[in-house]
C-alpha cells in the first residue's frame, strides 16, 4: 500500500501540473491579443547595412582600404618570395593579412562610431527605449533607418 506521504506528494504534483497548464493556457490566450501600443512604439528597428552603405565617408574609406590591401598584397608576395620554407611563407602572408585587418579596423572604427551615434540621437529624439537590427525582428517596431541616414548626412 501507499503511504500517506506518497499520496500527498502525488496530489501536490498533480495540483502543480494543473496550475501550470491553466497558467500556460491563459498566457497563450493573452499573447494572441494585440501587443500593448506603448511597447511597440518604444522599440525602433534599423537596417545597419543600409545605414553603413549611406555613410558619407564610406566610399573614401573603401578606396583607402583597397589601396592598403594592394600594398599589403605586394608586401606579402615579396616576403613570401624571399622565403624558401613554405611554413615561413605562410607566416609572412598571414602577418600581412593581420596588418590589413588592423588597418581596416582603424579606418572603419570612426564610421561605425558615427553610425551608432546617429542611431542614438534619433532614438533619443523619437523617445525610443530600444533599437534592434531589423533582421532580428519579425513583427513590430518603428523603422528609423531613413531618419538615421538623414542624421548622418547632416553631420558631414
């Protein structure tokens, strides 16, 4: 026979499971209704790629980066030609790639900062509490991408 403790435990677990089922059902019903307008109005969404592509200084940075890339490629070829060991050739080429990556980071950092600052300024102006990349949002939010692009064009 079952002891009283086992029966009480089984009853308690059953009640707990039923209460979870009821609360899950209630949550499902409430989530199917329209979201609160306050939440959707305080969330902005942006297309970071489009903002970056419209940065006034991006074309100049890309040209500089292309020039640096050609220079690093030539340096890598020259360094590799001097070496006879294939491992050392690979190290020389890898070192030049790392230098190129550092140069790219130096050139692009101010552009990324400008874009982020423009997003912040537009968010404050529009009284948004959260801004997300539009590619992570399925539904909702206010698209502020064009406002950010305009903000960037005013700065330069």
